[in-house]
C-alpha cells in the first residue's frame, strides 16, 4: 500500500500502467488527499487517456496514507476569497470530471480504506465497484460550513431510500463501510487486512469484464451486518422528520422525536444542526429536493451555479467564515450572516440558484461524439479568467 509520507516533488496523483490495468493513487497523504487544482487536472488527464486506450481494461483508484480523500482543498478556497472567481477553473474542472466519472466507459474500482468525505466521495460512490473497509468513514458535511452538498451529491443523495439523503446532507452524519454497502453507496466490504491482496489480484487481471471483476472482489468480501446502533436502523424517524417542507420544520420535528424515550441519539445531531450555517442548510435542502426530479447533468449544472454564487458571496460570506472557524483559526465559533434560519430570506436563496453568465456555465457533453469536449480551456470560463 502507499506510504504515509510524500516528498514535495512527488506527484499529487500517481498513475501507474500495469498491463491492462491502470492504477491511480491520490498522493497528498499529509493533507488527507484533499483535492487541489493539480489533482483534478491530473485525474482528468489520466481518465481521458485510459478511456481512449484500447489496451486499458480496468481502472483502480486509491488514496495514499490513512485517507481516500477528505474532499476539496478548503484553504485554496479561503485564500482566494478576496478575488472574484479565483477558483473558477478548479470548480469547473471538478464538475466536468464528476460527469465523466459517473459515465465512464470502462470498469473502475475504488479502494477506500479511510476517510472519504465531500468531493472526495465523488471519486468513490459513482464507480462501478466501490470497495470499503472497517476503516472507511464517509460524510458530506459541507452545509455546516456554509457550503452545499456538491460534486453530484444532490443527484446521489436524492436517490437514497426515503429521506436519508436530506438527513446526510443537512447533518453531515458519518457512515461506516458496512452502512455504505447497505444503502448502495459502496458495492463490497473487504477487511482492510485483505485489501492489499485484493489490489494485487485485480492488478493481475487481464479483463475488465464486470462479472470477472465482481467475482474477484467477492473472493475477498464479506457479507454486511449492521451494528445495532447504526443510524440506518433509525430510518423511520429520519423519514418522518426529514420529509418536512423546511429546515425549521425538520428541526422542530426532530426535537419532538428527541424528547421521546430511547431517542437520545437525536440530541447531539440537533446541536450540530443548530451550529451549522442557516444559509448553507437552506441551500442544501432545496438542492437535494430539486435533485429528485433532475438528471445527473442537470444536477451538476445546478451545483456548479450554486458553488460559483456561494464563492462569490452572492447572498452571504458564510462559506469563508465556516472555513476560517474550522481550518484556519480552528476556534469552531463561526459568526454566521444571517445568524438564524428566520433571518435567511428565501427570495435571496433563489439568487444562488439563478443561471450564471452564459459564457461561464458548465458545459456537459451532449453527444457521444463530443464526450470529452467542453473542457475548461475551451469554455468561456477560461476567457473570463484570462
């Protein structure tokens, strides 16, 4: 397996060609493999090259160290806060990459033996096979810092059973490997002690046939039995509360359930919700709800607009305050603006969802002939940034 350390001159993404199999390693272990502009660029480069290569049959992706990927590089966003659209390129490239991961033409396997959060999880969940272990930790906590559940997760979460998607998106609740398999966000659970052997076996394959790959993984995988206290065993309560129309009504319903005997697990979740950005919560709930009726392309285009508008501080600077409190000053005491749900104007929320200028909209390929078209350098975004 990959080593914990990384020299400054080492590539942030390692692409290895092993015959018919190509192995991709996210290689920023000390930063928990967070996704920078360079990471996005290299991943897209490798995936396009290998999809077009007739000799390539199987793609593997893993993370170096103790994380698969902890998501986007928050410091990168924070450092660009005073310059309009400073992160437009990496945002565009990431959403464009997400589309191609979801629709990739060859068999991919993600080997997830650690943290997989936010945008990092977008490199795991859409794969044809996602292998998780007892060390896997998944979450989409973006709403809590004034952002939103992005990188295709308004599409993914809105298709989970009942209203589990709203719950995960609003609370940032963590799921373990077994839970991910149980709800279909991962395909196989393999003990971490067997993961290196599985990787070696997959590398030795001369086939990308789905059945062959599945049977190979199943030689190492185990059946999943949920722990008694798993959040997935609380689905009826989650459905009852998180089906409510607004964030305020969801919290009120959740508080009512929390007062009942045996529901002590609810109170810490409510505290987390009340500490979160009111603006981020409202944006996220609307995005997930809209996602139920949208295609993948529609969700990605919508999320791109939301992301750009949030980073532009169109209605609130909360995302930068959330990043400051979490990762810069680390005081965990954000000062939200607006400070409460009641103060967040629903009409202003509409502004975050509005179309951008025509020249900087996300261009998702419309035809197979143009599958790898619409790249950043050929988009209006590149000319906007100069």
